[in-house]
């Protein structure tokens, strides 16, 4: 509903959200049944950033960043701004000044299916962003959107309060209601990977570590 701001939506338990920061996007994606990853064009503006936080969702008209300014007031410690334009757009919606405002409120980063600018300054500030574009193209402030309503971004539906995990591999969304379950599954997957890594380092083949040979034979694999 255009022009709607929902205040204080439910968020996952902070300890659960923070615990996701130790796991990579690929691990979380696999742990929740290979779901939740945003389209591969959503890339970090600089390397090495890794965050986990609660989504504050923003729907914006093309070329208009007014609702991001509205959303700042709704942000708090541990949040991640997740912004989707209603139509494909390359404008630079977000830069150093907005980053200064939201960083002061404890926001951990930005995910936007459009453009950001001032990327050198954002890196200097250690404010990470994952975006479809880097663009200096300016925006206007004329039309309304929504804050803390469900949005579709890069092929994934995001509800306010969902968990956002982002790193060099991209962005994955965990539904708020599944956060504890997926966190436990991520821990289990990480433990399994540690064991596999140890065996690989000792010289074992993945064919044996993951018991692939029988399945390959049944599929018809032959050696000559």
C-alpha cells in the first residue's frame, strides 16, 4: 500500500540474528534447502564485508529515494536496509550522507536492487552495501512508497524482520519464523564441512568422503 510506514515490526531474537554472522552466505543457503539467495547480480561494493541483521524493507519508486529518508527513522541497532524499486532502475539512491545517518542508528549495511554512489566514502566508513549497480545518477523526492511492508527483491520475497546475511558471495534471506531452525542447520553443516576439510587436507578424495561412487555407478559412469 503506497504511503504506508509500519513501525516496530517483529524481529528475530537478536542473539539468533547475531549468530548468523559466523556463517557464510553459501552455508546458510545450503542449510535452508538451497533457498533464499538473491540474484547473482547483487554484488558487494567492496570486498571483505560480512554482516547479519534484521531487514527493514523499503519499496521505492524508480529514481526516487524519498522513502529511504523516511525509513531512517524506523531503523535501529542491528538492522539492514533492504530496498527494492518498483521498476528496474539504475539510479544511485544511497550515498555517504544517508550512510552517515543510518550508521549512527546502528544499521549494519544496505541491500538495494538499484544503484549506490560515493562507494569510496562508504568503504572508508566501513559501511557495506550490496547493489545491482554503482551509479552517480541522482534521484528526486516526489513520490511515496512503503516502509516495513513485504517486498520482492532480486527474485526473493523479504518480510520486515527477516534475517539478512551478506558477504563476498552475495546475499541470502532467512525467514524470521525459521531463523532458529536455519541457524541450527547452519551449525550442523559447518561442522560437517570442518570434518570434510580435514579429510581433504589428509589427501582423501571427495568421491570417498561424500560416498559418491555408488551413485555414480548407478548413473552409468564407466572407467576405461
